[in-house]
């Protein structure tokens, strides 16, 4: 299931696995990147995935989280070129993942 709403750029040869859900206001996926199956991508505050990145199965990329009825935590997510996000990972607002092994920065 793909829910396409606002700004979306999917580069050439991007692959999206079955049962993945994309909800966004601002999503960029670079050339040759792969998004696994059963992923949840909420790009309300923007998500940029570089070229040739690999997003594993059942990964959640959440650029916003409603903390309660009046408070929302929202910030863009950047996943660099050639980065690998392992199966089952949860990436939160403001996270940056480099294409270099072991490089993750949080807000």
C-alpha cells in the first residue's frame, strides 16, 4: 500500500517492498535505493534518503511523533548515500545516518 500525498521524488531504480506504507509531505529517495517490505515511512517533517541506500524490512522512519494531544516532536530525517538501516530499526525525528558504518547522530 502506497499513500502518496504531497512532495515526493523517487529516483531511478528505487525499489519499495510489499506492504510498505509511505505517508509524507516531503520525501526524497535517491537513485538505486531499496526500501524493504513492511516499512512505515512517515515523512511529515521531511525524510531524505540518499542514493544506493538500503532500508531493511520492518523499518520505521518517523519524522514526527505525537507525544500527547498538544505536543508533537517533529524534525527531518537524513539517511546518507550508501547507508544501511538494519531490519526492524526505528529511526526517530532528527536522526542522521551516514553512509559510513557506525555513524548515527541523534538530535
